[in-house]
C-alpha cells in the first residue's frame, strides 16, 4: 500500500504487525521479508500477514470497507432512495459534479473544486439542504469508509431484542422454566406463566420484578421458546435438546469398509410369532458409510433376546447367495460391480447376489450389551477391526445408520401387511389382525428388497464429485470406490464363519442334541453320544454353534473336527420336489424371466416384491407347499413303463415319479441348481 492510500505493498513501507513496527525489506512471490524496529528480520506469507488482526500500513488511511450488498437489498425503498439521494450530494461535494453527469458539464460555482475548498463546498451543500456543516462532513466521512451503506439511516436497520424492553430477570426466569420443560410432559403456556411468576417471586420477592400483561407474557414465551418445541411433541423436544451445540459435521469415508455403523431399532411392522401371538419386529443393520450399503440386516421379535452382533459380523463377511425364485437381474454378474475380479478371488461369487462383501476397518456401536459382548469384541480384534463406541445419548455419532432406519420404514415397511405407522396417531385399525408375515418370511422379503430396492436405488448422499447433479446407487458407488481405492475384500471361509455363530453348550444324547425344543442328529455323532466333552467348566457339555435364522442344522465341535447335525424334522419342512411342485416353481421362474442387464427389470422385481409384501403370503404357493409335504409322507409309487398311449399327467394329479429325498439344505448348491 502506498502513502496515497493505494492497494499496493512495496519495499520500504512500514507496517504494524504482531504488536510491533516492521519495515518491508523485500517481496518474493507470496513471501514478505520484514525487519523490526529492533533490527530482527523475519519472513512471513503475505496471506498470513494481511489476515493478522493488527495489520496496518503506517501513514495510510484505512482501506474502505466493502458495502454489504445483501443488506442493501433488504432496505425499504424509502430508506434506499434517501441513501442514494445523499450519495448524489456527497459526490457533488467531493468532485463538483453529481453522479452520472454528462462529460463536459461545468460544475456549479459553489461546488467548483478549482475555486472552492472542500469546507466551502460542504458549507454550500449544508445551506442548500438546510442542515448543519457537521452533518455534511459526517456523511462524507461515512461514505468514504462504508460507501452507500454509510449513508443509510441506521435506525431502520437496528437489530432489536426479541424480548423488547422486558425485565432481564423475567427473561431469565422464562428461559429457566422452559429449560425445565424438556424432560416433562408437554403442557400449555398458562402453566409456564404460573411457574415463571412463582419462580420470580421466590427468587426476587413479591412485587419486585414488574410483570407484563398476559398478552405480553404470551409473546415473550413464544419468542423465547422458538425452536424448542416446548409446546409440541415431547419426543421432538428431547431430541432437539440433545443435539450438540457445535456444527453438524458429516461422517466421511473414502473407501468401502472405512467405517461401518451398527444399530438396532423396532421396525414399524407387526409379525406373527411361532406361538401365533403378534408382536413388533426389531431390525439390526450394519451400514457402510462410504457406499451406504446395508452390509447385513437381521430381524427378531421385539422383547426377545437380542441377536449377537458377532452373527451380524459373520453375515457381513460372506457373499449373499442367490435363492430360489429370485430374478436373475439380482445377480452380481448382472450388476455394475466388478464381478469378474471378485470371482477370481472367491468362487462363491459365481452364484452371489448383487450386494458387495465389505470388510470393515472400523465399526461404530452404541453401549448396548449385544454390541459389547466378549465374543463380538474378540472377533473384531482377531479380524483387525477397530471398535469405536458412540458417546451416551449422542445419536449423531452414528448418524448414517440412524438416518437409514426411517428410509427402511418408508421404502419397505409401509408396504407390508401389518404396518403400524411410526406412532399411534398414524396407526390403522386392528393392525394386529392384518399381520400375516412370520419372522423368517419377513427376513426373506427384507433380503430380497435390499437387493432390488436399496442397493440399486440412487441415494441422495452418494454423489460423484465431478457430476454432483447425479445421485449414485450403493452398488455404483462401491464400483467407483473399488476402482479408486483398489479395495479387495477377503471374505470369511468355512470354520471362520462357524466361529462367529452363537454358542450353546449341550449334551450329546442317544436322540442327538436339543436346542430350542428342536432335536438335531447326525450319524457322525455316534462315538460322542453320552460322552464327556472334557470341558470341566461346562460340566462335560459340548460346544454347539447355531444360526438363529437357519434352523435346519447346527455345528458341533469335537476333537475330530466339526460335525454338522441336521434337524430331525427337516424333511417335513424342506419337502422333496414332486412333479407338480417342480411345475409350479417353473411357472414362477418363467414369470420372472427378465433381461439381466436392464434396470427396468429390477424395478419390476421391486414392484412385484412390494405388492407381494402388501398382500401377504401367496396362498396358491402355500397350497402347493402343503401338497408337497403330504407327498413327502406318502410312499413313492412304482414307476410304470411308458407307452405311446400313456397320457401326460394333469398338473394337479398325484406324482408318478419317484420322490427324491431333499437332504440337508445347502444354500450354495441350491442356488446353483436354480441358476
């Protein structure tokens, strides 16, 4: 900056910086070399120097302030016109001509800068307007510092207190009473007024603090309760009071698995339990922050024992297999994910569904007992996963998973038979009687919806930095981050998966193993029946691992390795495929035969899924299942020799082929058969 008030800093200038006087010795790019009055030299960045609060160039006028253009637009038109009129007068005093004068226009004699001094011109303007000389000089000074904004009548833009002229002691009492309303039931303003009066009299004495009229009291309460929900929903009021005082900082993640958030909440759906009683369903999910992928989701009845988080971790770390009846458009090979690269690492990806396997670096959990169990913490430590606990009563620490639950209710739960609504004011009539789905059936629907309705749906929080106007789906985001970060998941295999399953200690009896009123047995258990396991602390019981959501089998650890024991009544549930069962399955598959590469096909699959969820289980399919179970209990008829005159069996006739036992259900083998 020059001495004439310019905007250039040159060598030789004296400046004030860091509480001392300095002389500018040299300029090199963005660096400024300074020498203090005591002779000490230093080099600082120009941006840091000029941003210092006490920076100033000695011997120059202060730099003019920029006009607040936004505030100028908010002025009333009369106030703005008055400021513009004063601007015309001030400019004429300074230059001799008003703004916008034509070139060559002579100045008026009393404002001619050649023959009149500034004071004489200002006095002439004061005489013209009928104001004092001091007023004109003050306008000149303010215009030089602030521009047009300095000429605005500041009384029109003065910020007023929301409480007006109310006594400060009364205002403090109202704030205190409103704070005390946070955790109590919602009341009316009259209750607040009564408590404020009692508090003021108890604190300062009766009649000491002047009390306003009732209408003014109401206005004060409304002004001070803004944003508190003091007279609305108590839940909203508590949530608002629990928000952090600082700014909301979004959670960032640059690669899949960098942070996975886990939480549970009741789903807004009534389900039918095994006993026939209806109850709410509880949903536990794990959400990847970087891709918004729901890595795993588990349902259970509300009020029952929580699912161990280690089971959720196990489901996250293995591929999701395709299941009978699912559309081929839901396969990973039909999606945009790098299927071929993943297939080269894990052969199970061949029949995997279009949901990525994400191995977390860090999981964020709350203080629930299920999430801080020793099994879960040891499993995370063994797999190299950091566990970060959210602070008590701070849902913003895991805001991504908290925001996912309402989305699941909106996109999925509201389409289900037995939907309750988010609160009692939105609940329909006799919702309990509308509940049709069991927990296993609803779990199957949920897992299919995650593929068709969540993983392939554009998410507003997933944006391409170079194309921010286009939202990406979790699968698309995963594919892009894999290409950028070089991410390659190493999934769990065999025994590692079994180790994460819940454990029960049971005896191996003559009839097998009993868990939850179900009996499991296998020929390989023969040498271990009625034997002591060697675990004295467990009184000789055997370690049995089981999946609460796959009741078909359990896994027993013996000194000879793992033994898989199947449910003895499994053939009555997973019945063999008779002819008419196979025909019905083929009709369902033909109806779902769609183009693998078309996103419209996925949309049709989703629509069919939500329609099926709304109307409850398919009655026709249930009849076929029932007839199939009946066929399983009947002896297979002898095969008759085929002749040309032998008519084809009717679709609903009894099976003529030999019934093949189904055996132990293998999800991967079953997926290969159907695909």
